[in-house]
C-alpha cells in the first residue's frame, strides 16, 4: 500500500458544490445571478458548482456562461438513451453544458433502493459522457452508534467506485445520513477519521490517483461551521444542501475557503 501521509502532503483545490435537491423554479435563477455578482467581488479560492433540478440546467447554463460557476445534475440513468420514461441520461446532462453529476446520494439509495452496484454503473455512465461524478456515501445513525460507520462507508466506496474512476473524473462526498438536513454535525474527530479511512481506501483502489481524489464533507454545512470543517485534514470541499439555495448563505461558505 502507498504511504498515505506522503500522498496527502499537497493540499487539493477545494470544491464547494450546492445540491438544490427538489427545490427551485424559474424565479429562483435570480439567486444564481446574485451569486455570480458576488463572486465577481470575491477572489475564488475553490471550484464552485451548483446542482439544480434538471428543469433548471439549461436556463442556469445561460446565466452562468463566462462565470466561475459550474453546473451539475443530481442523478443519471445508466443508459445513454432509450425507453426509460422520466429518467435523464448522463449524455443529456452533459448536453446542457453541465460538468458534474451527483451519484448515489443517500436519498436516492433510500428512496429508490439504489445499490452500490447500481451506483457504480451510473458512475461509469457519467464518466463515459465526460462528466465528473460526485459519488455520495455515508452511514445511518444506527450504524454510527453501533461502531460500524467506517466499515459501512469503506464498503460503500469499494462497491460503488467504477473501474473508470480517476482523480479527474471522480469526487467522493462523505455525507452521514443522520446529519443531512438535521442540523446535527459529526465532531471534527469523527469527520477526520471518516475522511482518512476513505483516503486510505482510495489509495488502495487507485494508487496515486486516490491521493489526488477530492473528498467532500456534506451534512448540515452552513456559514457558521464551514470554515472549521473546511480546514480539517483530508476535507477537500463541501457538498452543501439547504445553505446553497440562497446566494447570501452560499457565498459565505465559499469565502470560508482559505
């Protein structure tokens, strides 16, 4: 196994990604315009992405053209096209001008019974379409209390990581299920332990590429705790939920990157 301490020596450029989930109508594009304006006044120290509902990808692409804001989808089908009513393919997402797609979010895993194998297939489809996959994983509160958190997320990583994964086309997002939208946040020690465990697993799977793969933290990230979380070792950015819906909140998180 590679020496992880050496491979972690050089900090990775952080990614701050906003997941709008099932929120947002055409009137809310104004928040992206405001974010664009605010970013002009703020030196960007990180990559910025917004993942809105699919209905807003095209209009948002129009207002973010020429800005530092990149767009992403929230899910994709494993097939490039076909008889899959209601689904959207990675190629379609890419066609809107988007660069990212979220894969395997806990709400997809729970609400739609997505397995690790399905997540790996979707990740490969995203890669084949030229998208960067933000692959999510995380333990439940029951799993955390039983002492199985690290084993659970390690298994999710190994089972969900596509063979096509590289540091350039893959981002990992650690999101404890019990912290998403609840206001609860793991301790700094718990976050660092989870991210170090994921880093070691990435290095085992991908070698040097694993050391260069960004690992984001997600789960009740907000302006009041962003700076502390983003300064933790092996935290290479954040996947932000509710706090990304308002430009005034999201810009504070972006500014937390030192």
